[in-house]
C-alpha cells in the first residue's frame, strides 16, 4: 500500500472504532503507531516518534491553562455565583414576556465568561432556572431547552476549553482565539434572546401561555443586586480584563481566575476541606483526560502528515472546483454529522489535524476557521442521539416527567439560531477578526 492508502484506511478504521465505542484517545494512539510503522516500515522508529510526541505535545507551560480554567469553573459552580447571576438577570428582565428565558441566556453568557465549560453551565442553571421557569408557567419543553441551548455559550465566549484545544491542535494563538470569540458569542446570545422574545410574543403557547404569570414580582433591592453582581464582575474583570489588556498571558489569567474563585468560595463559606478535595480530584480527572487526548491528537496529526492526507484532500477539493465556500459547506456538514455520535473534544481531535492545513491552502485565517469549527461542534452538544448537553440537563434535573425527547425538542429553536449565526460568521469574517 502507498502512504495515502494507508492513511485513508486508518481514517476508515478510526471511524469504525468510534462507532464501536472505543475511547477516542486509545484509538488515536493505536492507529498512529500502526500508521507510522507501516509508512516508515520501522516499528522501532514508530515507537520512538510516538514517545517524543507524548512529551512535545504538552511540554509547553501554556497547557497549565487547562487545569487552571477547569479549577476556576468548578470553584465558581460550588460558590453559587451562577445562582446569583441568574437572579440579577431575572430582576433586570422581569417585565419582558419570556423574561426568565432571556435571563437564563444572559446568565449563561456571563457565567460562561468565567468558566468556559458548557456542562458546568448546564448543570448549574438546570438546578437554578428550570424550577423558576416552571413555577411561573413556562412550558417544561421550553424551560429545559432554554437551559441546554444557552449552555453552549460557555464554549464560545472566552475563556473556552474548546478554543484552547483548537488553538493547541492548529498551533495558533489562544489569546487571539479568545479575542475572536467575543463578538460571535455576544451575537449568539443576542440571537437567543431575540428568538425567545419572538416566540413569547407570537407563539406564547410554546413558551409561556397567556394565562401564566408573566414574571415574578421584584424582590431585589439595589444593595442586594450589587452584592450578587460583585463576585462575577470581579472575576470577569480579573480574567478577561487582564487577558485582553495584555497584562496576563492565558495561563496567568487562569491562575488569577482560579485564585479569585477560591477566595470567593471561601468568603461565601461554600467550601470546606471535603468539597475542596473533591474539586481538586475532579479537576485532575478532567485535565488529565483532556491532556491525554491532546497527546493522542498530536500523534495522529503526525501520522496523517506523513501519509500526506491533508495535502491530498486539499488538492482533491481544488481539483473538484468546490472553492472556499464549497469546502466550508462540506466541512461544516461533516462536523454536524460527527456531532450526532461523538463528543465535542473528540470531534476537534479528529478533524482539526486534517482540516486546518486544507483551510490554510484556501488562505482561510485559522482564527476565523477556529470560530467556525467551534460553533459547528457546539451544535453537536444539542443534537441526538449523543447530545451531551441534553444528557447533562437530564441527569441534573432528575425528573422522570421530562424525558430526553422533550429536551431535544426544546433545543430545536436554539439550534436554528446557532446555524444562522454560523452562516453569518462564514459570510462576514470581520466579526471574528475585529479585535485581532
């Protein structure tokens, strides 16, 4: 077999392993070793190259960003900052029809600006927002769909773990990716809120029947609103302010944010030794899992490059005359299909090593391409049968009356908005490159 045939065969085998339920990291490492051994016809060399890749893939101090942001997100979750953020947004939007749904979106956007983990957002606001919405007459389908749909904002509005993973795989600046995610994230949040207002106005039976209470009575004072706003605004100022001003590197911003989240949790007396140990252990599990996947993806990328897969696919696409928009259409469709069966991190690990060189061949800015990729991947968090965002809501809700089919149905309007924003980002690259 020639090198290109070996690479294509291993990609097909990888798809089979994913469908068979083999852990993505194990599959990538195994196939990388097999591929390099067959291409170079030297199994000792394959072993040495993979050993070198396992060190080089995560040796940079930049990778400390991952455990630091994970730790910050978990500390923020345990300190009830999400609950306070929702209550502030609820008060500000209380007079609008669909206001609690908009408050969920707004709170998720703010919460995502300090966590970067959509699953954490889904878990927090399932506990906080769903009972409130159902209490005031919102339909169960809309309530759970609103939480699941808006939770994806945490993976687009920086800091974002998906943007960090993409930046590592595509070898582009994580700081620039964070800057590029601001406008698309805000546009996405605004799109969700506009969609909720339109649904509540023209199809109230889908959101909040006319007979239902429009909004809870105001219960907040200026002082209580200020006290509830201080923790989240302080963290945002520390992390994003320091990062965008150039005062902090992404790693330093993660460290400052984690320390700030620890101080907030201690001051609010939401943390004891048992909880803190559990958070540290969970941080370790999440971080090690992500770092192992990055090592596996680095090996996989080297194998594909040796096989000439990215260059060959780029030549094929150019020969077919698809052009840059044809390539993006096929690429986005492929990512959306993967999202139905594979988790978000695994999708990035599979497609980025192949797609990034092709995007470069079409003179696409890899920062812009990264935002397109992350939005397309995020849709997969809400689509069946995998839809990990929907599963997170279901697991946290623990209500047998609300099934997965109800959650997926509630996500449909949010998916439509995401696809519309994705098309806008593709058509107007300046939205991602405004601050770069």
